[in-house]
C-alpha cells in the first residue's frame, strides 16, 4: 500500500508544479510631434515611445519591450526604416538613442568627464532622420523592457534566444505599421553587432529581406578578444594596432608620426607579419629576435621594452590601459582610450574601472529619463535600466545548441550566410581607433575571413574614426559618420 504524502510535501510539490507568472502590463503608447533641422532642411516627425508585448507559441505574453520610434512626416510606405540597438549583453539602447543618429543628442565634453545635472539636450544636426525612420529597441531586461506573464529570463538571455525576441518585435512592428515594403536596415553597436549579424540571417530565413546592416564597433567572433595565458595569440595581435593608436593619441611614442593612418598601416603590417611569426615560435623564439620584437613594440606602444619582455611580448588590453599612464598614477579608458582617470589602487596591474564609461553614463541616463517623461510624454514608475549586466549578462547563454565543451561564440557565419543568400545586402563596419572593447584589427580579421565571392565581398565597407567604442562621443567623428552613412544608404537603397 502506498503511503500518502504529508500535507507539507504536497504543498511544496504544488508550488513547484505551478508555474509562476509575472504581471502582464498593458501595451502603452505616447505619440508626440516634433521637428529637427538637418543639413539645412526642417524635418517634421512623429515620436512614439511605447511598449509591445512578445508572446510564446501558445500566444501567452512573455515580455514587454520598450522602444522609441521616430518617423518623418509624409508617406512612409517606401521610406527606409532602421532598427537600432546596443548590446552588452545587458545594455539598453540609450547610448545610440541619445548620442548618435537620433533627433536628440545629449551634449558631453570630448574625452572628459561630464558634469552633473543639469544636462544639455539639443536637436541633433547629425541625425539620420532625413534619410531613414529610426526605431530604438531595448532588449528584455534592459531599459523599460521586462519579462512578463509566463516569460522567463532564459527565454531571452542567450545568443539565439535574444535574436528570436528581436525578430518577433521587428516582425510585429513592421506588420502593425505597414512597413513591409520599406527598405530595411539593422544598426547594432558592440554586442549589438553580433545580434545584427545573427538577426539579419534569422529574419531573411523567415522571408524578410534587408538592404543593409550597420556594424558599429564590431564583435562577431569572440575568440579574437579573449586574451588568456596559454591561449590563442590572436587577441594580442588584434589589440596591437589599438594600443599603438592610443599611445599615438596620448603622445607616448618615442617618435610620434604625424599621420595616424599611415602609422597604423605600418603597425598592421608588423602585427600580421613579424609579430605573428614571433608569437607562433613560442619558447623557440631566439633571444635576439625576441629583443628586436620587444624594441619594435616599444616604438609602437610607448611601453618599456623591459616591461614588454617581462610580459613575454604579450600585453593584454587591461594591462596596457593601466601601464600607459602608470608613472602619472592614472589609467586610460576601455571603451575609449582617449579618456584618462585615477585608479583607487595605483599598484594594481589592471584598471579598477573604466574612466570613459563613468565619464558619460550619468549624462546619458539622466538626460534620457528627463526626455522620455517630459518631451515624449511616456509615464511610468519603472526604473530605466541603462545597463543590467548583473542580471542579464551573468545569465547569458553563450552556447548555440548542445556542445561537449565550451566554445567561443561566433556569429560571423550567420552574416556570411545572409550575404550569400541576399546578394543585394550591404554591410558597413564603422570602427573607432581608440576602442579597447572591440578593436578594429580584430574586426578586419573576422570580416576578411568570410568566405564570399568577390562580387559580394565588395558589399562590405570599412570606415574609421579618431574616437573610441562610441564614436559619436567625438563630434567631428559623428559628423564624418553621418556623411558615411548617407552615402551607404544611397548605395544600399538607391
């Protein structure tokens, strides 16, 4: 005879068997009218700050996604539309929305810490709204976007899970707003570039074709960025031109060249040639050759040859950021090597924080919270998560299907597949010279290793700026970026 379960155990079992649901908020929508002057033209536009529910296969709500859409006044049926997002994983899209090509831009000093409030928000003369409508989307768990109903973080916080969520949002937005016949673009920054490469392939496989993809500060193959003891030599090779560019900017080179672009061509050649060959020899590298390579690295980075030799010719980016200004007791930025700050632990071998991150975060977050509630009229008591790395980032599923061993995430093949199957697709890779998060030489390596026919390879374009990860923090770089984008849109959607 079976024994009956105690009442307490039955209660526990019922709790475990009954899925808990988060509240399902109603979709919210605030629509306002504005105008902005761009390139001598007044562009009237409608701004929509809203949420959209995502659903599972049973049509039950699982998330509420926040977005802001900017649509120029007039017939939009054939007008280009661009979906924009940052990355992280765990970052909202406040950075692109408030700093780059949107109709409003928060003012921050160049390569310096921003002052506290009041912040200055102005019309953005470098906006792309005269060429394309813009939709800025916050990933689930960031901004005002939240898990809802029967949803769970694991439904969204992963490489492919994230793309399915963004894919559903874009499909719904396009259908609700009659934009199926509009030229379509994706614009991703940082991890958002990995999302864009994966997403364009995903959506095209579902019948939605795209005209262009903009990759700002690109990372597609994460193996190129992981500098570990005893690991691949590729990250050290990939970061060297960024270290050289940053040492050039700060005047730390023994003989500073006048022309940065010409200097970096020399560094690239050394990195891909003698430096790569030396690292590949490992312990078999002759002492004389080791000393010669260390001397060249000193000339390119400004670090002492003694320090370089002690580092076995391999200086990880975090140590470079600390070492360049060690004698001054300062450290340089990771997102933007032009920024300089003071460390709490002056004797550590890596920075305590990123001076470029903290320099501008307060201005972006504060200005947006004021703007979205006052100018856009979006009323909510939710906290705006500009970043949510402790929750989203730590829970992120980097695997793409079952694997027997950890593998560095690589979505380059997704972009390759999208390009091959859509020979009209164009890709713009925009790179900051002083970016230690996604170094430009690693981007070149990844995109140049896509197996593409020459006719399709010509659809990939590289542009470069004397700025960092967020190239738009430098106003002259943003002006050049807009000019490059205008040309890109004309080519991709003539």
